[in-house]
C-alpha cells in the first residue's frame, strides 16, 4: 500500500449560490490554505478537514491500493494514471484537491497491529 499525496489546489466560492443561500459575508473555506500538502495512508491526515476527508477518502484508498495502474472511471475523467482531482462536499464553497499516488510505502499504525 502506498501513501497518497493530497494537495489543496483551489478554494472556491459559488458566489451566486452563496448570495442566495449563504450567511452574510460567507467567503471561501477558512480551514486550510491553497497549496497545503498532506499524506494519507490508513486514516485522515492530521490537520485535514473532517468533512473534506469524508468526501475524498474513497479515492485516497483506491489510489493507495493500486488504482494508480489505470485511469479512473472508464478512462473518461482524468488523463493521468495515479491522479484524481476531487472536491469536498461544501456546495457553496468547495475546496478542490489533487490526489496522487506516491512512491512512499504506508506504515500500519502501532495501535492497529494484532498479535
């Protein structure tokens, strides 16, 4: 199993939807910064948004377990094997991430070892 590099590409604001449905003064997500990099293996990286993790973890696990050998979704989405472009599930201010398989092997956390 490989670690997956998660890079925050872009924080966005759907201005028309935010104006209609959001609270006054709503802006882009304040939780993480553009360009932030995280590495994931068996769980959510420290400092990573819980809600964003819920939205992207299935892609992280697919890449960590070998999906880098082919293209996602019938070759009609991302042109580069081992890469996925995904976003969190905030419809007013989605955050867009690049996921890519790294060469680094994942390590099973000590508390998951069974004797």
